[in-house]
């Protein structure tokens, strides 16, 4: 964050009752010119650096208190105002050149991207979903979180007037369209930002957060034609978004084999491509491809062949296809072959309610509804793989309305009992904790 | 030919000369893709100092993707194609798929082999290319196209292997190791490993993702002829980091 800054400070974590117990050091590198003159002990450091830094003690509901060292000096903050390049590497800075097409934007290596409907997921995937890519979502049979992803994906397409074809094993897939969320009204966003600023105890800490917030708030200023909307899952999508658009619903249960469905997808894509010569980006959403209600579900090679041909037609078109499937319903070989076929691979997992071990392990456990892992990110026209900072994120419903994805934060470990780790507060993607496989 | 390129660990482990019919099998998995090895070998084969030719059978990406990737590495595929040094067979294109309507997979694979053999013969005799490389990306998608009959695919690959003996070509095939890991019986992967002279396995690091090291490579060079007449195999293991214009190979721990 604060790059190239030479000074160090120590932070202690203190229990609620005020006795310093386990020391858990977090070292922050913060800008400081006269490092050499700095006194050596922590105590002296604290006293003498009053004009430059403060500690704030923050207590959270999990009854651990964490001391956060914050550089509250506005001077230092202003001097180190994060360059947009270091935070939004893939966006090419705050979009100064607004693309002419509302639902699309330019991606790396000459690709075009469209939004997945979830702002956090777009950020994780480097801007959005690349046109021509196949996204595969591994479902968890115990929870319908993949539906959340599909709903946001489809709503975003309708808001941007992008043609959509939706297939599911239900007899009446049109019914699902009634559950699509509506974009959040913009004044809700502003009130959200204000609220956080008002939390008094965190004021200093949040001032620092404000600089992060500025990056994303720029995209909100664009008014109606935003690239990615925040969706309110409690409000259904208004009727006017459905009228007159190319929306097709297919029931997979009725088709005896996938050939007919593939024909429909091909014609849908060729129609979408011909849209007055402009690219609008089409969306194909296929839910639960391998569900046992469908006749073809025991013919694995046929399903693979379908996905393969779908991938090849999508690749040559300006659309994104999202296919969800449940690995537990098919053989492992099939599942791995399908995962190899995917350009972008994501899996969702349920989190058990009232799991005491998990509650101790993770902060914010009560708000989490599930976990989302990103295994592969589409890389067209380049051979360099996308290595993410972390691959597993927690899915939370903010105020039960909008889906946010957050890095998993491990709760501070009691130093007296054992293993210390230096990365509390950051995303620990590779820590192995018993049977939990993040 | 190797003199023109700076040698790296991968080239060294593959052995200096690219001549003589060899089959190289590249195995990767979902976590780490082995496409960069195919790009490297393709670039090596299309080295401008020699008059080698390449027949590229692509099941996974269109030519534009490879063109852009290799252009960053300093090799222009469109020019090579125009110079008749590269024959790109795009199996993704719709006309190849349409053939499925009338014909069985067997017919398609036979026809495909016919095309490759013809191309090799023409290159060899009429255009005096010394060495031809056949690259297949990738075998598991060929299986899907053949509707799951791995026997057909194996036959096809065996025929391509016979080209290496007959015409001295090299064959490079990419396959996915983890697809076959749960199948117990002798399967396609094992057969291919048996056929291959060199097996390159690409795996992720045991410790997980890292920005500096993208994975590890194990090169098993079989059937090396030693002076005493016996054959042995050598195994090389090192790690790699992929960049846009090249790939760095280094021994574990020696990354600077």
C-alpha cells in the first residue's frame, strides 16, 4: 500500500479487559523521513510520534480487540495518495475514455469485457467476463448460491439491453425471470457511504479507508449507464426491462438430446451478432446442466460434446456463456474435462450455519452465506496466467440486499496456545486449517 | 538450429538436436496450464534460421490467439503461414464440426490423418523442408470430438507416430493428466506415455499459488542411447515463471 516507505511500528493486540496478553505484531511500513532519529523502544516510539501517528483501539463483536495503527496525518496521506495504477492495474486507471457501448469495456490484450453483475466479482476477475469466454460454475448441492451468480448475471444483461438466453431443467424456466433482482437506487449508495463515516470510534481508521472508497465511487458517478450495477436482491426487476428484448427461455427437461438446444444457441448467437452492426454482447445462462431430470444426463460424452461445441461458437461470437453444474452428479473424469473446457472456472460452496469452529476461525462469520473460489480466469491472447492474491472469498449479503465478496479474514490467534502467523487481517489463501479446504 | 536461441533449462533437458523423429507428450492439469510449453516448442520449430515446417492441429483456440501470443514472443505466425512453413488446421471452425453430421468420428479422424500425411509428404519432397513438426493441442478435446472413443484417438496418434519413423518428423501432443487420474485401467494417457520419447509434466507447486513461481516442470527423457548400447532415461525437474515474451526456467530455490 504505502510503497517504499521505511519506518516501522509495532502494534499489540490487547484483550477486552485491558490487560495486554498475547502480543501479535503487525508491522506496517509507513513513510518517515527521519527514521534514524527514531527511538528504539516501542513505548518511546509511541510517545514521540504523536504528531504523526495514532493508535485506535477497535473492539468488535467477537470480543477481540485489535489495535490499528493509522497514519492520521493528512500530510502523509496526501503525499501517499494511492495512484490509481497500483489499485486498478487492469482497468487502466479511472476510466477516462468512456467506451461508446454502455455494457462493455475494454479488457487486457485486446479483449472486450462485460460485467458479471457483481461488482466485487468483476474486480476479482480483472474487470469482468471476456467476450467469447465460457464460464463454468461448480455448484454445491447443499446450497443454491450459484443461483445468486446467475441472477446477477442475467439482470445485468437485461439492464444493459443485451440479448439473453436462459436454460434450466425446470419445466417453466420463465418463472425464474421473476426472481431477477433490480438495480439498486443510487441514493442508497450514498447513504451507505455516509453511515460508515459516522461510526465514531472508527473515524480515523475509516479516513484511511476513504481513499480506497474513492476509487470505486468514481465509477458510480456515471449516472445511468454504469458498467456494473449493484443489485438489490429484495426487489424484483421492473417489467420494462423485459419487454421487447431478445430473451429466450429453454427448458432442458423437454429436450431429448442437446442437439436441438445447441441449434437454438447458435441461432441466438448469430442473431445477437447481427444487431445493426454494433456489438452489444450476448449472454447465455445455463443452469444445472447435468441435473438428473434431463434425459441426456447419463450420456456424459454428449454433454461434453455440447459444451465443447458451445464453447467454439461462443468463442467466435460476442457473447459470454455461463454454465453451472454439480460435480457430485457426474463422474470425476467428466467433471475435470468440463473444468478444462472452461475459460473461467469458479466454484461456490455452502457454509454451515451455527458452526462454532468456523465462527472462531473467521471474522464476520455470522454474515456469510457461502464461499466463492476462483480457480481459473480466462486469458485470451496471452500465455501468462492470472495469479490472484487470494482465491477464496466469502459471499455476504449486505443488509440482505446486495451480494458482496470479501476476502476471508482469519480471527487473531491466541498467542499463548500456539502458532503465530504474521498475516492476520490479510487474505490467507493458502493456510490449511483442518478439514476446511479454502 | 539450437545455436540461434539462447539455451534455457527446458531446451537443455529436451536434448540439443531437434532432428530425428521424436514424440513429446506434454501433460498439464486444471490448476496449471501447459500451453506455454507448446508455444515454446512451436516457436523453436519455426525458428527463422532453419527451413522446418509445422503442421498445427488446434482443438482449443483459433489462430488469432496463437498469433498474438507468439507475436509477443517474437514469432509471426501469419507470415509463416504465408510462407508455407505453417499449416494451421483449425478444428474449432464450423466446417470441421459440420462434417460430423454425415460422417462418423472414425471417418473424420481418418480424413484428418490423410491431410496431415499429405502435408508432410508435400513439405518433405516438394519444398525440401528438412524437419516437420506436428503439434496437437489438445488430445482430450480430440477425444470429445470423437465422442469418447479413445481407441480411435489412440489409433490416430499411433499413425502420427509412424510418421516420425517414416519421415523423421516430430510429434508434440498436449494432454491433461488429471482427467485420467481416476481411471484405473490402462488408459489413453498411459498408452501415450509409453509411446512418447519425452514426457513433460506440468504441475502446480505443492505449496500453492505464487506470483514468482507459477509451477514446476518435470521432463522425463526416455530411450536415451548410451554408448554401451543400453537405453536409460533422465529426469529433470525445475520450476518456471511465465511472462508475456518468454518463460523463465530455474531450479527450485535459485530464483533471483
